[in-house]
């Protein structure tokens, strides 16, 4: 996803001199090509996330389009109040790019995991929140963010996430994507864990459960239509996210279900309190209750 | 004739309007506005800031970012005096339906550039504007007015480092160094030591001045402009030594006046010292929240 992000940003910045890559001293060699070819459109703001965010808002005041990039946790929590006051409240054309979704920095531990960002950012005014599931979707999200004249947060994985799309597809901000049809259960998910969800769906089909998979790449504004439709057409909904169980996609879907008085079985899985342990990303997900096996088990628990 | 007013006249008028706004709303930060009144008067009315009140968002304007948002009464008064909006609008301050609040919202009031009040934001925002101007080879200047207590925020120093490293000599920091924060003196809470020296050590040009002496304010502001013209690459920090509550004797240097409105006896003294009468305040008792609540 990181590579897809940088390639797309490079492409945009090559065409539009107002596009800026702004970083908080991370990215190291991955920015080399960009720095070499577009040095005037590259700003390393140093290890100072709060300053980076408010400074980017000032740049936007003068018509620049800064893509401010750092580890999601440092953006969404450390610079939170700057995102609120300087970017969202003043409705500035700043793109906030958080790398390391969920526990993808799996060797680093709790300080570097980005698992509360949706909960923190969902209430903020004017902010579009994008959460691509695959490298191809990253490209579409970055281009879409560029087209939006206002604040956008993009949640990125790290690297080597598998592709979940077999070919090109229609992408629209605020519109979920049905990746697989099914009539018993709908799995609603976001981010790179969508790949695991598709794998779990295959397992469920083997067990005779007709499983629909919906990818929500836009957390705000969320696609109410595709979710309500799934609630009406399938017997059960399970949300799966690499985010705290509190305040993320599952919470957003729960709000929709209760406000629309939808009669559907419903369950959520996500991360509880901190992410525990170290290891490979997949190992860490499994150890923290959001592995493929956990998805299948949760469907059985919820019933359909 | 407005144009014949001296800078001293203007500063006095700003202080009078601040009192009137506050009495009308029964709220607002009087003393933090008084310590920066002379600085604002100098910026707006002595050919320092370039602006066009008919085009508040004119792209060639200079930017004034009030990072110490609590002094906004002085900014409102200056903007109205400069012609950004009629004086009557000032006296809607703090009322339901008014855009004039005790902390300002960007662009909701003509001439107000940024939503400030949460401290430690404005300088980073100003630095971003200054950087973008440099990228476009524009000559506009950016001024950020900070509180001294505000400089306890770490983000201020992130921004100072950034401005210095990026050679933003189109950026001028003015610190309203009145020595008091909400609860007590800085000396008792978080002393700043060699304050202008701190800025110098970050690579800025810095000057200590009397923030109520118009000649000294002007000289420092012109020095900042000169630094840019000579291509020094150095942002300027002006540490303006001021008196919180300047202009009303019983408010001066008394922490409680950070946010307090005079009672009837105090008001009499204040009016006298500001060369006003009670009639100048208008119908404040009837209009104020005192009688609404």
C-alpha cells in the first residue's frame, strides 16, 4: 500500500506543482525517487507532528495541497487537536495520511499501532475518512482525496498487502463495494483485513454458508444504502475490522442498524484494549482475535 | 476625520471599544486585549500591514494571525476601525446570533484569518502560510502574535524550529510579554528565563522592546522587514514587554483581570481613565446577559 501511495502521489505531484509531500521524518528511502525528482514539493517537517499538521493547514490557506504523512497513531492521537482546530474546523484542503493501519507494525508494539484512529476521527467535522483494502484501492483513494477540496484522512497499511480486486472496478467515495454475493450472512469490513475476510468467506461457503462480503473503503461518509440492503437481504451481519471494537466500523454499522430498526442478527469483531504480543502481522491478528478462524467462529456464534 | 487620528488616538479608541464590547456582553478578556492593543494599532494603522478591507481575502495581503486568541477584542476593534466591518457590529459581541465571540472563528468575521484560542496553534499555521508564500515567490508578510504564557506550549517551539530551519524571514513573531497568565505570573508558574535569547538560540533575530512605545514597536517591525529584504533568512521574534490590563490602573498587572468584568464602582474609574462617560457605553445594562439570564 505504501508503494501504491507513493507512486500515486508522485504522479499527482508531477502534474500539479501545488501538491506537496509533507512528512514527519519517516519514509526514509521510500521517498528517494520523489525527493530526487520533485525536491521543491517535498517538506520534511521534522519529528513534530502537531506543527506539521497546523503548518500544512497554513500551506492550504495559500492554495497548496499538502499530503501530510506519518504513522497513523502519531497523526490521529498526537496531533489530534491540531487536526480538529487547524484542518477540520477551518475546513482546509489538507490530506492526512496515516501509515501502519491496525497492528501492521507488528514488531513495534502498542505505541505504533493505529487502532483508535476511526474512533478519534469519525466525529470531526468536514473530514472524509478513507480506508482502502488493497494497493489498487489505495491508488483510487489518493486520487479521490486529491479531487476533494477539503480535509481527508487516508488510512494505509504498510507494504506487501495482497490485492483483493481481480480487475478494475468502479470506485466512488462514500460507496461500498460488494466483493462477493451471498444470502445468509454479510461480512462488512474495511482495510487490508478485507483479504482475510474473503478467505474466511470461502471457508464459510465450504461449510454451506452463503456469504456476502462488503468492503467499506469510506468510513465517513459511510454507505448507508449498501449496509441497510445487506441487513434486509441477509440474515446476519458481522463486522470485521483491524481497529478497536469501540468507535470504529462496527460501531458505525451498529448505529445504522439500531436507528433504522433493522431486524438482523449482528456481531462485531475487532481489537480489544491493546494489541498484545509481537510477531508477523498475520500472527498478531490471530493472537488478538481477528484471524481468519476468529471470523468463521464469530459467524457461527452470531448465527444466520 | 478618521484619517487625522494619531496612533495614540486610535489605541485609546480601541481600548474604549473593548470596554464597551465587554460591558455589553458581560464577558470577554479585557486585560489580555489591553496588553496587545498598542501593538495591533501599530500593525494596522502605521503602514505596517498591507490589507484591503474591501477584499479581506485579497491574495496580496499580509497575514495577521492572532495566536493568543484571547486578545480578540483588540483585533475586532482594529478590524472595524480599519473598515472591515461597521462599528455597530462590534457591539453584537457575545450575543446570540453574532459572529463575534470571545475566541474568533476564521473568516466568519471579515479580516479574522484563523480560528484560534486553543494555544500553540497559530505559529505553525502562520509558518505554513509563510512557507507557501516563499514557494510562490510572493512578498506578502506573515505576523503571528503570541502570548507569553502560550509559549509554554511545546508546539510553539516546534514551529520556531521549523521557521528558522526553513529560513522564513517573511514571518514575524510578536510575543505579548505581559508576564501574566491566567492564574498568576509566569515567574511563579513557568518562568521563561532569557526569553529573547531562547529565540536567538533557535536561529531567529530577536529584539526586546517596550510594547507600549509606538516608536520601538515600529522600529522592530521595520527591522523584521529589513531582514527579509536583505535576504537574511532569519525570521524575527519581537519580545514586546507589555502590561496586562494597560490603560486601566486597577487592572494593570493583576492576574484576576485575565477574565473579569468591572463592577459599578470599578467601571466608574475605568471610564474616567479611558476618557469616556457612561453614556458612551450605550444601553449595556439593558442589553447585557445580566438581565437575560
